[in-house]
């Protein structure tokens, strides 16, 4: 592809059908998710700014009704590793809390303040904290949900080299990957990586791309993967999800792929605030039978 074509393919706001311009959908998205997060902060119990490391952004918020024994959902926000924080990313909380979950919203440093490789290491550190907390608080199960860059991070930290020292990984029953990027080879040549914002080059792009890593070590945990992408994502984003779904299947893992009708890259997660949205319903089903739900 030409540079212009690549930039278009990796610009999710270009593909929305809800607004006339990409700027409009971005403004709307930030407004919606911020307002929903603020409502949830007022409505529910929340342990704020729990540290999982020493850096300023190595924090998480834990929303709950019943903390001891309840299943956990971990949400990793998107923003192309450069934007958003947990303070705009708790929009998924309400229907999950109302169905008996605890919800953990992760924060992490953003590029270019840190390298993308460093963010992966931060999420690895966060997961060690989460699964230790899951064990000490007798969580029934853990579910990980990631959107866009957050889906990339969720997939990255499940690579074998990063899971060897995570405690209680047997509590992980499902992973929801929503409109993610799993092969960064072309992305590094787009304006997303302008001035090498992500610190990607030919020496590390393979290591930073989940599509090039083995996941067969997860088979013994019987984790179920749900790979979602919006109908109004770009063809490249849809292909990324299709390819990673096939990659999971080739690693002998349970994976379901779903292209969500009508939605774009942004309302596919804005709708997580709605209890009747199909992804929300699927996450909620994981509560049944101690978090185990057949595909």
C-alpha cells in the first residue's frame, strides 16, 4: 500500500458512518466514555489509584459491590498507546457490577513518554498484581477485555514468556479482544508512529506483534478467546482480527470471531455500557458455572 492508503487503513475515525468527520466521532467518543465513567464513579464502590508499580501511571481502579469471592473483569483501554487513561475508561462497569462482577480498569504510561515495549512490561506487571489479588480475594474467575491498543496489550502479555511467573493463571477463563492490532509491521510506517512515537523499528516490531508468537502453552488452561471487530472498522482492522483468530485456532485454542454489525471502532465499546449489547451479554455469561461457559 502507498503511505496514504496505509494511513487511511490505520485511522479508525475515517471509517465511521455515524458522523461526517473523524474529528466529530473522536470528540463524541471522549465525551461519552468520560461521562459514563464519571457516573460509575459516583454510583459504585471504587478503590481508586491502587498501585501495581512505582511509575506514576502504574495504577488501577477496582469497582465492586462484593469484593470477596466475586469474579473479576479486567479492562485495558485503547488510544493507540498514546491517549486516554482509566479516568475515561470505566464505561463498561455498570452492567458488569449489576451482574456480580468486580471490574478493574488499568492505567499505563503512554507513548512517547515510554516505549511500546515498556507498556507491555507494565501490563505484565499489572497482570501479576491482578492474579495475585484474584487468589487472595478468592475470585471465582478472571476475564480480560481489551479494546484496540488494549486488545494488543492483552494478547501480548499472554505470550509464553510473560505468563510463566503469573500466579493463579488457572482463574483466567476468557479473553475478549475488541478491534485490536496484532501485527504492527505496517503500522510503524503510518502517522500513528510519526517521529517513531512508538519506538518501533525492524529490530523489535516482530517481538511487539502478537501474531508472530506462540500461544499453545495456554491450551491446558482451557481459556476461551472472543475476537470482535466492528463492521465499520477498516478492512485492515477486520483482516487483523480474522488473522489473529486463525492464529489462535492454529495454536489449538478455543476462539470465536464476530464482526459486529453497524458498529464502528468507537461505539463497539461505547455500547459496553448497555446490558443488552451483544458483547456485554457474552461477558456476563461467563459468570455462570463459576465462570466456565462453553463456546
